[in-house]
């Protein structure tokens, strides 16, 4: 009887845990980041302060993700009008779409439609959010693969597969040859304590097809080297992650420090 009672209690506890897990599952989530600038793959996309937000769906088994990422700036950048040649002020604006599938804790595949339409109308172009014409200059698609060779080291590979946003080379006869730019990065967490960590990264880009890439003037180069220090701050009993990234682009001889505060 005691054994039977113990089994019944254990089953009830297991059912309660499953019920709690069922109730705690939330398919949708949002986030917001405040940044002093926005960098990406060795590029300074916008040199002023930005607010970055996301809305995403995650499956219950945590394998599938689909979401929208948006960025908007507090300051303007100059763009040249295609007809007058004069500089016009434009705010940074981006709404990108992404989806990811995790085959395991080590390996994932991801597709991202980068839709940065900063200054499109200000420079005299027609805004076409769903256009992927490689000459119009603001939409392209990345197909990405990630593999954790260790729990702290990620190998990341990306290839531009659609649109182009200038990812082409003009041939002597005037034809446009797709570059099919590849980007590869190694990111590794080298130190960690209770509320802080330090990661190092290095990335490069190349093309097997053309003598230029989306990121470089030549067929390939190291373009993204640096370190990210993360620290968790407690503000009014809430955990606030803060990242400081030191980024160096050897080809452009550009060095910046990016501050990224996770608001929620």
C-alpha cells in the first residue's frame, strides 16, 4: 500500500510539472535594445543612436523561430539625391524578417531578409519593400548556418542568395555578375564569471565568382575582428544585460565601440 501510494504521488507530481510547463509556454515574445550605434559583419550600418526591437514566434519544442527585427535611429544621415545631387537628411529605418530552425543544440540553419530602406525616398527612389532587384540597393537575403563546436565556440557561415543590394560586379560588356558573397565568423566565449563574460570574434568575406564582394573591394578579406564584454546589471530588481563591443574592420581601417543595452 505504501509503494502504491508513493507511485500515485509521483505520478501526480509529474502531471503537475507537465501542467506548469504547458501553462508557462508562450509562443510570442518581444524585445527592445538601445544602442549608441548599429554595427553588423564589420559594417557601421548607422553611426548614431538607435532603438532596435523584435517580435518573434517560437515553437513549443524550441526548434523553430520566425520573427521581425526593426531598427530606427534618433539621428539622421546624409544621402545624395539622384536628380539634384544634393545631400538630403534621412533617418535609419530597417524592418528585416528572419526564420531559424535548430536541428540540435549544436547546429542551426537560418534565413534573413535584410530590408534596410534608409533614405530610399529621400534620394528620389521609389520605395518597394518587397523588391529584391539587386540594383535597387536595400533588400537582400542571407542563408546562414551555425555550428557550436564547443558550448562556447560558434562557427557561423552566411551566403547572400537573393536580392543582392549591390552584391555584383559590372562586366566589360555591361552585364551584372552576381558575387554570391560568403561570410564566415568564429565567435568564442573565453572568460566568464557569475554575471560577466568576454567573447572574441573574427570574420571574413570572399567570393569564388567575382573580384569583389558585398563587404570588400577585392575578392576577399578579413573584415570583422573584435571582442564583446557582457555584464548583467540589476536595476530595480530587474536583470539588464549590457554588451560593449570593440570592433575593427582591417580593410576599412575602421574601429568603433558599440554599446548595446537590453531594455527587455
